[in-house]
C-alpha cells in the first residue's frame, strides 16, 4: 500500500542459486540489493515456464523498460515474501542512492569515534577495587588417585551403612548460627484496599426516557381543599363505580382463606384416606455361637410351614485370608440355621456343611430337600424329612438327634436332650470337587420336573431317565445342571460320611468315594463366539424349563455308575451329548445372566448341530447390556409376569422384558449409595423392595412413583445383605431382612403394601406395554 512499484516475490533456494542471490550469503540484511538482467529472467521463464519463480510477475517483467531489474532481499517479510522486485526506474535509482548515502554516513561516524579524548581518572577505580571480591584464603586442592593394578577391574557395588566407614563419608550437617539472627521490631508493609466490582443484570421493561421525581413527604391539603375534594362530583362517581366490587371483595375475604396454598392441597388430596406405608419390626434374631462376626448370605422361608425360616452365614475374609485361603479360621462352623419365629430363642435345626454356604434353596416339589452352594464351588444336599414333625410343632419339644449306625444307615436313635439344644443334620450329598465350580456358587435354582417320580419313590435302578432338577452358576464362567441322587444313593453317602468321621485318622477309600460321588450332567460355558470373551455369572434367571436327559441303552445299576476320574462326567454340549438331550416342544431355553462386571447377558443355552462342520453352535448371538457399575446381586423374575425381570447392582436397578432388545423398560438414576439386595413383592405386581448399604429399605411402588421410592425406612446400621418376603399367611405378611452384622430382622408388612387395588395387575401391565412402545 503506497508503493505500487514494489511487487513481492518468493524465490526458492534453487532460483537463488541460479541468480547468485542466496539469502544471508550473497545478499544480507545490510546489503540487500541485487541487480539481475532482464534477459536472464526472460530466459528462465522460457526454460522453466510455469515452474519459474518469476512466472507470477511475467507481465511486469516483460513491460519493464530498463535492462536490469532491482531485486531486494526482505528478511523481515515487510511485504509478505522473502524478496520483492522494484518495477520502476525512478524508485530503483532512489533506493540505490539512499543505500550509498547510508554507507557514507556510517563511515564518517566510525572515523569520528576514533578521535577520542584522553581519559581522566576521578577516583572511581578505587571504589571498584574496594567493592570487588577477592579470595584471601588459599584454595584447597584434592588429588584423587587409584592403584594401577585396579584399572579396568570389574566393579561390584554393595550396600552398607555410610557411618561404619569413616574414610569414605564425611557429613557436614547444617546448624543454626545465632550470630546472624536479628530480631525484627518493625516492618514496613504496604496494604492497598480495592473495592469489589460486581456486574448484575435484571430483566426490565425499557420505555422512553423521561424526567421523573420522587415525593419524600406526604402532601398535606388544607381544610378548604379537603372540603372541596369531598364534595366534588368526581369523587362521588368514583365511589359509586367501585362500591359493588369492593363489597364482593370483602365478602370473598370473609368466605375464603386467601392464604390457602392450592398447590399443596392438590398434592394432599391424593393421600387422603390412605394409611401410612411402613414396615413394622416384628422380631430380631442373632446367635453368638454361629453368627458372631459373620455376615448372613442367604435367607429362605419354608415353602409350606408358616413361621419357619432358614439362614446361612459366611465369613468376611480379611486381606490375608483372601491371599492365603489356608489361614481360614476354624472357630466358626459352616452351617444353615433353621428357626421358628414362634420360638426365636431356640434353634430348631442346624444343617452342617463342608464349607460356608453362599446360597441355598428349598425344593418346591419336596420342601424337605435343601440344596446349597458353597464358597468352594460344591453343591450340597440336605434331607430334613426326619425332623418334619419337630418343625410342625409351634412349641419347642425334645430334640431328636439322628445318628446312623454303620450296620443300618436308615436306623434312627432318638436321644432326649435339653430343649435348648438344636438337632444337628449332616448333609446327605455333596458334589465331586474336581467337577464342581471352581469359584463360589453364587446362585442356585430348582427347576420343575415333568415326571411323577419324586425323590422318595424313585431309585436309580427303575428310572430310565435322569431329570435335570437343579442349576447353579458361578463366576468361573460356567452354568451347571444337576440331577438329584436317589434316596438309596443319598443314604450310602451319609453312611460313608459317618464312617469317615469315625475313622478320620485313616485315609479314605477311593472306590467308596467314587460310589457316592455326584457330578453335573450338563455344563454350559458362557462366552462370546466371535470375541471369545467369557462372562462370570453371579445371578441367573431362567423360565420354567422341562427337559429330560436320556441315557443310552438300559438303566445302569448302582455298581455301574462308577466313573473313572479321568473321564468326563458332564456334558460339554458336544455333538455326541446333544443327541441324547431331548428338549420338549414350546419350551423356552433363554435365560438372563448377571455377571461380575455389572453386565446383563440374555442368551440361549440350547445348541444345534451345524450341518457342515458337525459341531454344536449357538442358535443366535447373545445380547449384552452394560448398565450397572458393579456386580449384579439380584436378578429375579416377577411372580406375576413371567417375562419381566428385576436386576440390581451398584448404584442402579433396572426392569427388563424378555424379547425387548432395545434395553431395559425402566432404569433408575444413579443413587448416592449402593443397592445391595432386592426382591419383588409376592402380593402386589407393582411393588418391590431394595436394600441399601446404609441400612435402609427402599419401597418402590410403580403406580405412585417411578423416579424415586415411594417410601424408605431405616432397618439397620450396617449393609443390607439379603431380603426375602413371605406370604404364607393371609392375615400377616413378613419381610426377612439381614445385615452385615449377622442380625436377622423380621418385619411385618403393612396392609397397604399387602393388598393390591382391584386394577393393579392391569395397570402395571399397561405401564410396561407403554414403556416397550416408548423404547421402540
């Protein structure tokens, strides 16, 4: 701008070398001018054409009247490029003259500086000499040498205390010198106060500006002005106009309360006439011998006997016990306690177990059969049929201790004990450790059997099919299906167990162990077929399954059931075993699984044989949902809707519908604490209970609120570990809640939470259907 004769130009290193105008070599910041012949530039344009750096200024160069163009080096990029061309002869001459004048001025200034005056001392060198620092002491010199023979020798570094070797270490510790400590009496400090500035804004209605005034004092009228105003026609007309409205307003103030909160009353109208929601404390139970310093892991109500409840406890291992399980405390016994809240002081039964029980279940077909999962992966069975009369009695009676002799395992000896001593029951079946789960059995479920044979009548000799009646899951990425041993098999196991206890100092007989061994029939490994990712299930929820496992040929006798350890006792869902598995028609084999990572996996355990490879493959891909942040502790289907499931883990819970792949139909927001347990209500379809880590029980009623619990109540000072409702009695409904301190709380559920409204089932079903449509 202002220099139309100057044209910026970018010259590359190649062009600079051709025309001898290399930056910082041929041309510099002081000597920045270079004259290039016009013919040479035209020849470069012909030779390199569009590749020439002068091509953008081709028209300017061809129209230049002179023979030489002035190219100026511009290191500071004043005109945007590293060079620029002067396209005017007048500007070219002015620039060259200005450069010559500047050089002459510089030479004259150098000559002037050479003519200088003689320096006259004024005493400043003495001051400099006094202020300069001089070393007065002689420097200490150190000479470090080494013996010639040690040159090149290998060096071995060792650790030693430096204070032990006085020649190689000298410590000069710092100390405080009192000579330089000056006590400060005054100090000059400058303080500057600055007022805080704050910007605020308000929403105001802007109108045109106008002059306004404010009246500070009331205006007093004179007596004449007052009389004139009261007798004026204007005042009479105003009073006549507002008289009727003023009367109506006064009447409304007398009839209605103007300070009444309509919004608050609108919310209270819905609650009128409804009783309070509460959980009434009925009983509490703990045991010093079995529950001290232990946590209750599972609670189950007896399916048919009202008031009978069973619970299991397990250790809370410390860090040392987790690293070395052999350091397990031997003070506590691994048991399941059976008690009646009609007589909570006395235990009814004590079921002995080989290891701590993580979970257990009463058999729905025969409540005297109890299956439990141990922390070491074993599945254990108990038979309490001989103590059924004791449990039916509401009052404590003389305990009956069953002791099976070696000669007759079925013989029972009745011993009269004190009423405070409970009956001890040994387990009558235990799975073989090599074929059990490798990690704790976290969930165990009974499956319905479509056969008329039961545990009491059927034996292994006359049964041609083994019915799958039990399923267990464990974080070792496996789900096991079990067949229940017959009465004869369980009695032999119990007899051998008593013999082993009596001769505990003798090594066990391998053949006898094989006779009474119990192994799973089907094993399912959970993993993704494409990525080979394994799932560690902690909870499983299956639909009602009915299937049979056929044995090839005739039924095997008891002696023929001995299987060598090296052979596979379970079905790996391979091609050969799939032929023997008969699944009935119209039966769902899909299941939900909750794993350790908080994922919900929906999959199908049934396999089909590929026609090409003849290998078992899954019929469809499993669906995985990542919603929870911690291990799934509850996965339960609704007792009213077979395709509705509740999952709890971490700080969230969710409700799922089988067949809906878009995700949960209802999920909660993240809570401040952790959800540790939960159960559906047995009497109301829209109610479920959730235990928290702060000892509270949240009561959720989907008909009232879906974003927060309708009610919560504190039960304990510790973590809630398990919740189990009971509706055996029509008059009373109970909720069993356990905590981390080993205390069992029996709570009575209020009538509001027990008796559903007439249309609750249809309303909840309609709500679920609306949520499914919303997801789609």
